[in-house]
C-alpha cells in the first residue's frame, strides 16, 4: 500500500513538471523513455531465451 502511495505521489510530481515544460521537450523526453524501454524489453526477451535454452 505504501508503494502505491509513493508511486502516485511521484506520478503527480512528474505530471506537474511536464505540465510546465515546453511541448517539444515533453515529446522528446517521452521518445527517449520509449526507446529506453524498448531496448530494455528486447534485451530482457533475448536474455530469457538464452538462459532457458542453456538450462536444458
């Protein structure tokens, strides 16, 4: 429960910051975060395939 409260508080701070930032900065930051999450997802998927194949 405490984690949920902290996450919502952090979300409110981030959204408040984005509301005062220029639109181009917000879009650029969103694109950077999306690319970072995409790379992370690909690395995780690739790592799981490698570890499950070597475990056999």
